[in-house]
C-alpha cells in the first residue's frame, strides 16, 4: 500500500469511528475470566487479537494513583495490564510513584518530622522543589499516605485520601498474582522506569533491582506478560540483554530522551518515530508507546486532523503500538468529543477510543480502564 492510499484508508476508518461513537456508549461488558494473552516476542501479531487495555497507574480515574486499591480496581474492571511507575527509596527499595517528588501525591507536607527533607534538585535538567523518595527509607515512606493528584478534576477521588500506603514493587506483584488466580486470567505488569539517568548517577539505578525482582518472582520469561517501559533508550538497550520480557520505548511529542541529551546525541523523539527510527527501536524493544497526539494530531482549536503514519511505521518495523493516555474528562479529550459540561465533566471518551482503534493501535493506556474495556469489546464485536 502506498503512503497516499494508506492515508485515505486511515482517514476513512477514522470517519467510520466517529460515526459509530454513539453506538459505543452502549458497549458490551467485558467477558469475565477471558484470558487475553499478551504479545511475547518481536513482530506485530496480526489484526485478529484484541486491543489491550493498560490500567494507567491502576484505575487512576477512580482512586488515588499508584495504590494497591487503584491496581486492584483496574484488574477487576478488565484491564489487561496494570502499570506501576518505579522510583527508588534511600535504601534501594522500588516503590510506585509517578515522580520521585511526592508532595503532589502524598500527605508528606502534613508530617512535621519530615519538614527538613524539603529541598530543591535538578532532575533531567529541570529544577524541582519538594520531597523526594530517594531521601526517605522504605520504612519512612510507609508512614505516608497517598492523595489524589488531580483533586480539582477528580473531587470524588479525594474521599480516598489518606487511606492507602505507597506500595512496593513486590507488593504489586503479589497483588497481581492473587488477582490473576481469583479472576482466572493472567494480569500483565507494565512497570515504567522513571528518570533512569538521574538515578543511575545518584547510585540508585532502578534496573538491577527490577531485574532481580522479576527473576525472584519467576517473571523474567517470554510468557510472563511483563512489559518494561522507559522514555530513555540506553537502559532499554541494556535490559534487552538481561530480560526476556517485552520492552516498551516511550516517546513524547517534543524533545528527546534525556540520555541522548546528556551524551550529545542529536536525535529527538520525532526522529525515533520515522521509518528508520522505528527500525532502530525494533532492535531492542517490542513496543513503541507514543502520546496519542502523535497518532491523531489536533489543530489549534483542539479538533482532530488527519492521522499520521506512526502506527503503520511501527507495524512495518515489527513493533506493537500502545498509546497514552485516554482520560474521560473534557479537559483531556479532543474538541470533537467534549461534552457541554465543564473541564471535569466526562465527554464522549467512547468516540475518542473508536478513533484510536481505527488507526490500528494494539493497546491503550486509560485512566478509566472500564470504559476502555467496554469500548474495545464493542469495537471488536462490530468488527467480527
């Protein structure tokens, strides 16, 4: 298929998706206990597989992110994977936080015993002020409680503030194992390594502890349904030699991997998603994970424009595509799918998901995984 004809096909599929968005609001419920094995090994598996749903930081649309409650809810809602972001403690434990600076997701400010830990650091070239996981032991972090990161948008979630601990990677694996047995399906694990160059330079590299933990739990196998993510490249290339699980290259709509910046490598994320760049990624990774606007761009008013060739480029290189992040609130949706409510009101997230599915993506990250599962099942039902 030529580039031109491929673009016409994708545009037609997108128009179909928009037309079907109303139908998807009454989507089929997920099949309880259905096993949806992930892709293990390189190459695109073919269109007959279900699009997979990654519970973004768990079910962060309903619970404070990166808590056992959030991960459990995501699994019970039908998510194929749960996603912990990993940062280290002072004593080398791996815990789940979106950032190593924790004032926005914990009650650390309410702990006077830790007031003197507030400091300013430079993380990946950015000056950040607050409290950092690497300045706390695991025992100290366990005295803190998680809070909602977006209280202005998700006020209902704030009723859970103060209820949940910061979980360790091992606790998340134990929960995943228990829920897989209970639900009768294998729940995947998609850990993201946060700020790898920063932590490596601080003597707290995440990768050795992650490899050790996966080995200890029998999860370093091609069929373990584990997908390790990073926005940097060098650490994934090194892990490619040590792990037998899927590796996911995250890419952003601007800038470059920080290890490229540090080393003077001129390549950017935009370079990485060209056909040549995708072939380079496929040498060490199984997936590429772009932000959704790299697949479905938006104009200056926020409306969708023509789909790009990113998904085609990835599939032609033998990579799967998981895109991030689908959120139901108006403020995050393209203008095409916003409702008449305010920023926190839910829009037509089913329509947006249909538009993404029409591009051929293999998986989506979603803050409300139940909605993504419903949309996915309805999409595949209509496609049969």
